[in-house]
C-alpha cells in the first residue's frame, strides 16, 4: 500500500524536480498509447540519478510500497502502466556516460531513447543495431527489461546479445553494479542477463553497457514479391549465404493494402498485386559492389522460381519507404476496427505451417475475420493479428479473444514455439504463461523473484 508516510519521506529525500503529483504532468504517463490500459498513481517519481532511484526504492522497501517502472511507455503488454502503485519513470536518466571506440562500447543511462543511442553510435563511426518502429520513444532500459527484438535480430540477436552488462537498483535499494565492458568473464552467473528480460520485476535498470558494432560501408534493401510463406522461406535460405543478410521480413498482400490505403504517403512499388512479399536488407563491409551483388542474388532466386517480381531501392528515400511499408502495418490496421494480436515465435522452418494452421483455426472461430500474419520471418517471429469482420461489432469480436488466443497458442505449443517472442508477458499474457510455461522454469522464476524481491514491490502485477 502507498501511504501518506511513504510519500512524505520520498518528498523530503528527493529534489522537487524528481517527483510530481501534478495531475496534468502525470496524465501522459498513465495512458497506454493505444488506449488499451489507463492507469492511476498517487505519486510520480522522476529521478535524475541512480542515487536518487536507490534512495526512493529504499524508502519504498521500508514501507513495502509497490512501484511500477516506466521507460518510454511504448510497451505492448501493459507492464509499464501503474494501477495505484507509485510510478517511477526513467525519463530523466538520460545521459550517455561513456563511449569507447577501441573496446566498441557505450555506457548510457536507462532513459536514453534507442534512437539517441543509434545516433551516438553513428557519430562514433559505429553501429548499435537494435532497431524497432518505436525507437524514437522507447528507452534502453525498457528495451533491456523486455529483451526487445526488432528487424535486425536475424543478424545481431535480441537486446540481451547487444549488452555487456547493466547497473540496476534492486528491491532493497542496493545498487547492482554490472557495467562491465568485458567480452569474456566467467566468474559465475551472469546477473545482468538475469535482469534483462525480467520486465522490471527483479530490479530497476538505471544504466547499461552496450556493445557497438562496425558500421557497414553500404547497405541495400529490396522488396521481393513471392507466392507464399513457403517460397519466402526458400528465398531466405538462398539470400542468407554469407553474413550480409541483416533483415528478412514477411508481408502479406493485406498488410501492404492496409498501409497504402489507410495511411497517407505510402505507395505500392509494384504495378500488379502479389500475394506475399519479403523485405530484405543486406549490409556490406568490403569493397564489393553492393548493387551487383544484390542483383546477382535476385537473379539466382528468380532462376529458381522463387521471385514473382522485385524492387531494389536505389536511393535512401526509397529504402526508407520500403521499410515504412513494413513498420506501419500495425498502425494501418486500426481503421478496420478491433484487432486480436499475437507476437509468437516458432522454429523458422515451421513459420509456413504455423500460418496455415492458425488461419484455419481462427477462420473456424470467426468466418469472415481477417488474419494478418507478418513480421520477422528471418528469426521465426510472426506478429499474428486478426482483424474483425465487417459484419460483427468490435465488442462481439473481442469477446472471442480468449478462445482465439487458446487456439493460436495451442498451435504455437504444438510447433515448439513461444507465446511471446519479443513484447514480453506484462499483464496481458500472465494467465497464458501460468498455463503454458514449463513448470520447472516457472518455479525457478518465482524462486528468483522471491529471493530478490521478497515483498514483491517491483512491478508487482507484472510477469509472475
Ligand atoms: C510502433 C511500435 C513498434 C514496436 N516494435 C517492436 C519490435 O519490433 N520489437 C520489440 O521487441 N518491441 C517492439 N515494440 C514494443 C516496445 O517498443 C518495446 O517493448 C520496448 O522495448 C519498450 O521500451 P519502453 O522504454 O517503451 O518500455 P516501457 O513501455 O516503458 O516498459 C516496458 C516494460 O519494461 C519495464 N521497464 C521499463 N524501463 C525499465 C527499467 N529501466 N528497468 C526495469 N524495467 C523497466 C516496464 O515496467 C514494463 O514492464 C513496439 C512498440 C510500438 C509502439
């Protein structure tokens, strides 16, 4: 419970800039951007230093006062929205503390946006490869708490693979100092990796030591029209040779139609419609001619009968426009009404089977609904959105969400997949996790939680 005494102690321990109870200032932190969750809090903490975070958590720990943690508030599973808890925003933890081009690392605070990290790396002549459509708003702390994925996982891995270590304030207010920049360190359990992906339930990440990578000399993007997810899979195998492939995204016709029809400024780059598309990106580091290489790869793919048509971007603007077709699919679905969404992964080779089985299952539940499978085929992560039919109200459609989720997740389980590939569990998928997680894994997660946060004060409603 949040008591007046806790709040009074927080006010006297922290500078005035580091908290607010002003309703107008607090309001944007309480709204999830799609309007799915609306929260409440008696007190918003806005600490500017790790020391302030630690002081605040120490007070909350003494009073067993729960805290919800928020970064950029772009999360899609509701974990960042408080329901009566104190809200701690990392927005003012926004400094880049250290950069090192020899060791190729950057230490930045949790509230720095992903885009600012990318730009800082670029200014050093290096690359930070995590890339999400929300990168202008999401924070590094949130990226690590959710182990974010994005479009470059096929080459660089998820956020945890891009991190040397983190600094975090634990539930008793102590500071875990894990800001290493070592590439090798076998001195026991990697505790930073335990905190990454824990969705703020084990500690508040206050800073991170991030891995930087060589910046490619050049890159190329192409949108390739294909017959089916099976063909896209065969194309993936063909274009993957070498280490140049950095993105491989699957887009169905319906997705392209939504973006070009429902959002201003987007155009179908092909003259004729095609059933499926693969958005492909390559990075080039050597002296090879990138245009020639891409063309030769696509010629080989065409000879094998994998390509219906292809557009290779020949300017930065065209390259950006191709990526925008993929990144706007979710937003472009909004005008058609309610959508039931899934963020699943299966072994890459099983993606086509997943799509066939899931489509059959959901169309059995709702005859005229609009399945929209799209996303990261290169790493087996498909965003499986289902749009409501025109002949049904949103409320009636959403009432079917539990049954539809069960059917989709049963297929995911049968294929050896995951019910949350990159967005996390948050509030949204807790009941599914309880039912579907491996019991030993779930018990270990609970044991770790009760060892590190025995009074359950950090993100108490999230994940477990
Ligand atoms: C348009 C759009 C596109 C997206 N695309 C992708 C995508 O491709 N891949 C992907 O993985 N996600 C994607 N997301 C989801 C979201 O952007 C990511 O989950 C992101 O990592 C969340 O970062 P955030 O700073 O906004 O965190 P928030 O939304 O503020 O928080 C998310 C969770 O992390 C916890 N948290 C936040 N900061 C900290 C911290 N410092 N310490 C401990 N816990 C913390 C919160 O309590 C909450 O549980 C997308 C979202 C949008 C809106």
